[in-house]
């Protein structure tokens, strides 16, 4: 096995569930729409005043966007700079799959 160089982030999630249709999962749950999408993504948090980091990662686990959510129940994100493919959005121990077409 070869050597790996660089920095890595390991996130331990509360649950292995990947879902776009269960907005009630956990206190920090969120929903995303439209999915799939190409330019803009809407995120609705399951509670008001959501705060904390939100990560968008590619299938290799590399962070492609990190947003700091502050006192929000909805967030609009421009994702037009992302290449076509599958991504994972993580916030508060919950992860959702995003398809960019």
C-alpha cells in the first residue's frame, strides 16, 4: 500500500442514513431541493435559527464548499461552479446526497 500525503477530514455521523426525504431526522436535520440541480440549491433546516458549518463534499470526501450557517432556517447556495456528479451535504450529523447535472 502506498503512502498518503496531505490533510484528511474524517466525520463520524450519528447515523449511516443517506436520505433526501426524511427532514425529521435529528435536531439538525435539513432538506435540499431541487435535487438533481445544476445552478442553485435550496436548503431548508428542520428548525429555526440553524447555526454551524455545512459541508459539500465530493465522492472522494474532499470538501468543495464549506458554508457557515448563521441564524437561518433557509439557505440558497449557488453551485454552478461544481462539476456534474454526486456530492454529499453534511450538517449537524446529518448527510444528504446531491446530484449535480
